[in-house]
């Protein structure tokens, strides 16, 4: 008998209904904030993810489901939703005429990870992507979306931590300081980290 692939799960009866209910609740909350639902292809050119996520990341090197199609092009099942969303926005010129799209997706993602409780190789991801707005109000509204989602699912104990990667000049300074720190302790790291250091 053929069985499901390791790291995947069959959803049926009550469980599949619960997933649909979760999706509907996420859609309802997103629409309250005038977000538009998008659907991107389940697979993309591999270069989209290697460019967006980084060639030297675990996602690209170890976790993507990648294959060559019949024309020899490298294709990957999507491991995350941001890169396909950005590709879609740019390819379809959704930023033309000063458009500032607020988008969300609920989609299957695929990563070749070690299956464990709460982590499968195929999973659903909800994401919010906002374009063209340079305002802290957008950040606040995005936090409020997350708060509404937690409230909807009766998750009352949580902690909000806000971080910023700063301006590019601040990131350059941070990267230099980080490299100095790591360089002093480079022998404590694995071969993999040493290889990625530069």
C-alpha cells in the first residue's frame, strides 16, 4: 500500500473543517483592514528564493524541494510567501499609478525539515505584505492585525517584542561589529558557520 510522504498529513472530517474555519477567520480579519487576498503559484523558479532568501541560507541549501522541469529549468516548491508576493506585485505592475497594495495570503508551503510535533514538511502559512507606505502607522496596523488574530483564537498570553534592522548605514555598522565579535570566536563555530562567515 502506498502511504503519504513523511512530513505530510492528511486532513479529513472535523480536522479539515477546522482548517477551513481558521482560514475564514483569517480572511475576515484581513478584510476588516482592507487587505486583498492573493494566490501565487505553488512553485516558482528557484532563483526567486535564492535571491530573496539568500543562497547561503538553510532554506535554500537544505530545505527547499527543488527539481528540474522538462526544459531543464530549476523549479522549487515555495518555502515561504514573501518572495512570490513581491514577484507577483512587480510582474503585474501593482505599484503603478502610486498604488499601495495591502495583501494577504493563506497558502501551503514546503520545507524539507525534520518532522516533529507541530512541524511538517508541508504546512499552511498566513502572511501580510504591505507595499508603498512609509509610515509607522502601517507597522501599528500590522501589529493590530496580529492582535486581532490572537484575540479571535483566544490566545491571551503573549508578549510583543519590537525590533528594527535600522537604516542601511546602521546595518553596515552593526555588521562590522558583529563580524569583529564572531571573528574572535570563529574556532568555536561549526564548519558550516565558518563557511558562511564571509
